[in-house]
């Protein structure tokens, strides 16, 4: 009996945080745009990450594995956790092998992170070509390992330290690649509940939130009733774990009913948020930096100082060194510095415009991301 032809074209893997999951979903969109039916694409991630919420609602077939990551540094607790990790990852690799044997994809695409390790190991064993996608300016540990046997290496920035790297741009969701901020601004403001005349600042600390940015935002709010902030509004994306226990209520409205301050945990509606905002204040995760460049918006980037190999600082500099963002390092961050930086940009329309135009020029490569063609070429590769 002849075995049926495989119906899965690509398995996309990686996850745990939105910084991995959102680019993975963008890759799926790019593959669909390239002509691959959604039912031929599949996602494999962690059973403890944000993908368990974000991916099922897209309708993409998905499998979630029990995984754990290597703990860096030396301590008794970390050594014990790393020892417990080994059987967990071995079991995950066994399950990943079963998934690949069942679905027989022509290619596996990794967006990095420890979640991607089991499926990429299984793909290598089964001689399925692997494409690794590195959108951080400094690639992570999993990506460095996968490059050694990858059929193709797609990167968002050049030059790259990765062997065989091909510049494709970062994978960014279609709604952001196509966003016309000027045309959408008024409608997006109305949808979100903010006045069309207010100067809107969006503060976001990534999917997990940032205690440092949250504290600085609360300090900023103490000056919102006095010029030049009296006509400003704040959309504060604080992270789920920081929604409670804050001194501010989750929403404050002006007498006309428009929102002056709103705190939310997370949003899937970033196209309206970017369209409505005058200024974004954010950490410098790779996907955030790529989105800011793609839509072309003025931003203050505050890299997380404890990120592995300080990669967020490198991400931020990819914009700030070319005038596409203002870099504010966490070591310099105080409540006063935070407030004064925002006031300076809100009161200088010309400077915000210069920054946004520079960012958008940098984002050309992301708006024209070519990763789908790299994946298609890799799928034809014979793995030896």
C-alpha cells in the first residue's frame, strides 16, 4: 500500500513569551501570503507559554510540549533545576519526534527559545530541513545551536555573527506591515476611547510587564494635571502580574468622558494602538523594535538591563544609532528623567516626526520580509 502524501508543509516552533510567539504567527501569515493553505501549517510550542492562549484563537493546528530551559549562572537551586530539566527535555524530544513522524512536514521553522530545541532535534534526526530565524541583534543560545545544522538562517539585521545568514527582515504581522497610521489615527482613537486631540503616550513593558516602567509611569501620572502634560493621555500596558496592587485605578477619565489613563494587561490590538499613539515607550525586545520600525513611530526604548548578553541594548541601538528611536538606558532611569524625556518629545512635534520617519525607513526591510521564499527554498533541501 502506498503511503498518503504528507499534508503538512511547515511546522513553526518557538514560544513561551509573545516575543517569540508573535513573530511565529507572522511567519505563518507570510507563508499563507506565499500560497500555502493555513491547514498545511502547524505550530509547536510550550504548554506553559502565552502561545496556549494566542495560537488556538488563530485556528492554526497546534501542539504544546512540556519543556524547561537551561538556567544560567551557578547556584544550588539552578543546578537542581537543570538536573530536573534533562528528563523533561528528553521526553519532549520523544513527543516532538512522534509529532513529526505523524505529520511529516517538508520543513521546520524555528524562531528560537528553549521551546524550539526538542522539535529541531527531532527534525535533524528525521532529516527534515530546519530554517532558523534570528530577529534579535544578538542571537540566543538555541539559535546558535540550530545554525550548526540548519538548511537556512534568516536574520532581521546585517551584519550577523551567524554562519550563512541571509537578510530577510523580521517577520511582522500583516496588519502592521500594511498600517497607514495617518489614515487610521482618528478611527483608532475613537475605538480605544481616547480624545482625538490628546497627545497619547503608550507605555509597554513586554508580555510579562516591567516593574521599572510601571513605577515610572505612576510617577508620570502625578503631573498629568499640569502643563505641558495636561493635554496628554497614557495607555499603560502593564502585564498581567502587575494589574493589581498598583496605586492608580485601572482607568481615569476626563470630564468629557475621554480616557486620560488606562492600564491593561496585554493587547492583541496593536494596529489600533500604534495608529493612535504619538509616542511609544517600551522595552527593546526584538519583535517590539521591529514593529516600531515597521509602522514608523517615535519611541523611547529602555532596554531590560538583565537580558541575556544585554541583547536588548543592541536591539535598541539598531534604531537609535540611526535616529529611529531615543535610547534611555535603565542605569540612567529615574522618575524625573523618564518624565522629562516624555515631555521633551511630546512638546517637539518636529523631533517626533524626524524619529518616526527614520524608524520607518529602517523598517522597509521588515515590511518587505522575504522569509517565506527562504523557507520555500529550504523545503527543497535534501538533508544528509
